[in-house]
C-alpha cells in the first residue's frame, strides 16, 4: 500500500511541476498549433534572435512571418533596426 502512496505523490508532483511551466495563454497557443515552429524559416529566426543576443530582423523575415503565419511572442523592433538583408 505504501508503494501506491509514493507513486501517487510522485505523479501529483509531476503534474504540478509540468503545469506550472506555461501560462493559460501559452497553453492556448500550443493547442492551436501542431508544431513549435511554423516553418524552418521560423525556427531559424527564433534561434538567431534569442533574448540574450541582439535582435536581427530583415525585411525578408517580416515577409516570411506574414506569409507563413508565424506565432509566438512578437519581436518588437523599430523601422531603423530592420536590416535590408
């Protein structure tokens, strides 16, 4: 009987930890999309623009994001920061 109690506690702990990793809005976004990234271009952009690095956005990125329907947290840049290439 003790074994079942420990297994139950472990399963509850796992459920609590895993559910605390995302907000309800983030979970809603995940449920709407079958994959983490919309395309390889989306993946490449996200890897290139991590929070710890300077943001690098090109006009091509903007065009691809609109055409491919990228989702997730938006990257805010001014017009002056958008690179031609």
